[in-house]
């Protein structure tokens, strides 16, 4: 019975994935416009961030929309399949949950921030309009 349920959800995901991606592409907002110096400062700050995500996860899409709206160039790390990004996510954050934003501090410490709303609140606080 469990295998039938898994199969059902896998098929459902395969059917819905193109629609999720199309909706994301159509609903993606324009980014904020900053002066070149201000954008360079933001880009320097975002080099210390990385987002572990799945390409079609609705919560990840929500975070990526916020990143686009705020004109943030944050490294995206696909943690969907076994590999170095997923291994790093589990080793550092303790679980394979996405979205997860890693924030590297000036001292080299790494903070693992989970939950789309918490990530968006952090991005708004750090990079939102003054």
C-alpha cells in the first residue's frame, strides 16, 4: 500500500512540476533597482550566503521569488539528490529539509536557517528597503 501511495505522489509530482515552474516564471517579480555601488555592496554581502533548495519545492520557489524581488545573487545548491550538496546540508544543518539558507559569519561560523518565512524575514531585514 505504501508503495502505491509513493507511486501516486511521484506521478502527481511529475504532472505538476511543469506547471509549478511555469507559474514561478510568470509570477517572478522584477527586482529592486539600486545604484551600482549599493548593488556591489549587496553582492559582496550575498557571497556569504547559500540556499539549499529543490527546484520545484513550493517553499523554495517562494524564497527564490523573494530573492528575485530583492535583486539578490545568492548561490543556489540543489539538494534534491544524493551528492555533495545534500551531504553538506545533512552534515551541517542536521536534516535534509529545504529551503535552508546558510549564513557564513565574519568569523567563519555558519548558521543554518530553515523555514521559508524565516529565510524571507532575514532577507527582508538585511536587504529590504530602508
